[in-house]
C-alpha cells in the first residue's frame, strides 16, 4: 500500500468518526491504565461527554465507567458502558478518587500497603 493511500484511509476513518458523532453516534473513549508501585492511575478521555453524565461503579474487583444517556423523551437515564477494568486485590477500594479536568477523567486507585510484603507464621495445632 502506498503512503498516499494510508493517509487517505486514515483521513476517511477520522471523518467517519466525526460524522458518526454528529449524527447521534458516540466517539470512542481513550482509556489508559498506569500501574505504579503505590497506586494505579486511570486516565479516560471521553469526547463530547460532560462530567455530569459520567458514572463510576465498583462491583467485586471490577471498575465500570458508564455514560448516562437520556432516552428520547428525557424521562429516564440509561447507562452505556464505556469500559470495564479488572482491578487487583491489592487496591484499597474505599480510597479510590476521581477528578474531571479539561475533558479528561482521572481515577486514582491507591494500593493497600498491608498487602505488599505481609508475612505471618501460622501455628499448626495438633489434635
């Protein structure tokens, strides 16, 4: 394939995404997960979605990011799942925070310090 053809295909794909969004479709979120030694950080860019329409939920060890969409009559909101991320058992679920700034959602998932390097000797009881 020629370089000129690749550029054309790339431009057509970008145009299709814009036209899809304008016509009521949705742009795909761009989600990055950074796994550090003290915390995980998730950055999510969700084009065209206001922070009021985003919803985060944790069920078991899975983090769900939803976009809440009003039905055509504006009577109720329906969740549209943008992504689901499997979480480590080391994440301190009660300490997760989220902020929205300049069109980007930042989720910080601190790791439980006790789960790293924990040691315990267990006594064996004779019966």
